[in-house]
């Protein structure tokens, strides 16, 4: 999210969290602090950042979570926890069960995982991976499901189960342009997902 009015409008749909991309190579990069920040939990998304940069953006955006979406080591995660003190969401790119096993490096360190579609470039591909491959995940860290999730996936998401699955990350399939969410699509999706609860 980036545009103040779009942030306000999406906030009315009552999401649990809202993401702010703090990676300069992304088309969704939030260079300047938006003039309006939401009251929901704010997540800063970083890719192989310097610790000082994470600290700076965490302060500017008044972040509640740090999402690390690159190849950050467990040692770096520990530094973030010790120096910044915010909980960490560690993204793991998935194609095979071997990819899933990398969660073990972050055991007892990160607070949440985010399983996303593995692609050649860093960042989202807008494509889905086979969710059933996550049946291989036997860890104790709760996770978000990400990767190409669109408005038409609500019923399939409701039918899919895993004991550590706690939420859904949506992005490009709900956009009219990079960092500009379609308010109607997001609102209807959230309502549908919550109607199943």
C-alpha cells in the first residue's frame, strides 16, 4: 500500500494487516511515508536489507511487524529481534518439499512464516504453487499462504486445511495498478472469507 486514499479505503474493509514494501527495486516501493497510515497492524516488507535501514523504516512507518522476503539468515533475524524488537514474518519461496524444509533454520526465532511461490526474480510472480505440498510442513511456526491468490480462490481457501495455517496474503491479483488495490475486490474477498468463520 502507498496512496493515502487507497489506504483509507482498504482500511474500511477491516484487514488484519497492511503491507508496505520497503525494497527499492519493487514497483510497489514506498519511498515516502504516506500522509495517512492505517490503524491495523502495519508490516514492512524487506529484501536482504541492512539492519540500519530496517530500523529507519520501522520508525518512519511505525511498523508492527518486519517481513523478510529475501535470503536473510537466522543470524540476521536475531539481530532484528535484538536491535529493533519487532516480531518477524519470514517468507519462504516454495516449489518442492526441500524448499519447505528451510523453515528449520528459523525455528524459535521468527514469529510467523509466509509460504510464497518460488520464482526466478525476487518478489511476487502472481502465480500459485500447489498448496498441498505444505502437508510436508510439520513445524510449529504459524504461517500465511501467499502467491497468486485471487478473488476467485475464497472457496478453495476455505476448503484447504493445515493446523498451522492462520491467514492469507493477497496482493497483485487485487490490484488495478502496482500498490493500488481494487477496493471492491478486496472488500468482497474479506467479507467472503470471514463469512466462513
